[in-house]
């Protein structure tokens, strides 16, 4: 993780973007030689871990900061599919054809997983997260939700 003074995560996002951009040309060349299942396996072993690592932290930034990474990610996915299909598929169709989430949605999903583990599988979390969240009822007795 690269942390800057303003906690904007621009440097880290650029670092991740540079790592995954290297694979665009590789996937363009490999799609002629390998079936889509093998390309998908390569994607999940070579690209996805770079995006996923620390996403709960760095993706909590503005859309403007995360946009270059999203664009690079879209290019990789388009490089993996048939040339005619890559031109006509929308971004949502592209992600659903691979069974993937966009980076902002992946960020939300990972946060939801963290909160779920905290409340339902607390023993699986690292020690630092054991007392990470505080429920409102432990602070005061007022009902704060409007239904």
C-alpha cells in the first residue's frame, strides 16, 4: 500500500493501474492461442489479486481518482474477448459475461464481507478487527433508525 499525505490514494491507484496495464497486450496476444476459460484463469491469477488487495481502503476515494484504474480494468476485459464482441458489448454486459463486479461494486462487496464477518464470524477476523465496530445500543439507548 502506498499512502500519501492527503490520503487520496492517487499514488497507490496509479501503482495498481501500472501493474495491470502490462497485461493488456499479453491478453490480446493470448486470446488467439487460448480458450476463454484459460484466459479467465490467467486473469484471476495475474490481475485480480492486484485489484483486490487493499480495495477496502484505496477504493474509498472519489470517482475521479478511481476512474483510471476502472478504465484499465475495462481494457483488460475487452482484450480477453472476441474482437467483434468487444466493440458491441456495454461495460455492464462485459462484466456480467465474466461474472465480475466493477471496481466500485467490488469495493462495496468487500466492505459488506468485512462487516458480515465481524457480526457473524468474528473469530475468523484478525485480532485488530475484533472490536472495530461499536453498536449504537452500547453507546446510548435512543432509537436512531426511522422506519
